[in-house]
């Protein structure tokens, strides 16, 4: 994307981060979740649900933009919305993260008898 660049990455463990960055054409530092939030203007979250707050909290505390791929992790977490309001941070939910709602809205234009949404995720990602 013009005007954007990958500044750093964070992973669950250092070995995974090093392994991933070695595949990139441009070397970027690996960082802790807190360092990532401090270094970047925007943080793209793509973590297992159990780790969502590990990146959401520091990103929003520093007034940065959190792009939440795990949009369902925001449900019932009004504290994160309040934190974003207070700090000047932003929460962005990409439309792909809202597939279920987008699909139902689009399908509602016609006459429906049944709707099925099937998603597949690896077991460790759940």
C-alpha cells in the first residue's frame, strides 16, 4: 500500500518471529506486543482469542489504531471501546472479519429459506 510499510512484527514466541521475518524481502525487527504498539501507527491483530488483549490493550493505550481481525473478541469488552475513546485510539474491523453479518445483510435482499455459513479454522486458532 502506498504510504504504508511494515515496521515490525510480534509473535507468540521469538522463534516464530525470527522464522517469519527470515521469509520477508525487507528485514524488519521483531518486537514484543508492547514495543509493537509503541513503534507503529497501526497494528494488525491476527492472534488466537486468548491473546487478543495482549496486543489490543497496549495498542489502544498508546492511542494507536488497532485493526482487529478477531472482531468477535470485541464483544462484551466495552473496556476496550472506552480505552480507545479515552486515549484517542481507533478500532478498525475489516469487512472480511464481519463475514457473517455482511453475508446476512446481502442475502436479506431476496427471499431466504435457509442460511448456512461455514468457516474453517485450524483447531489451535480457536
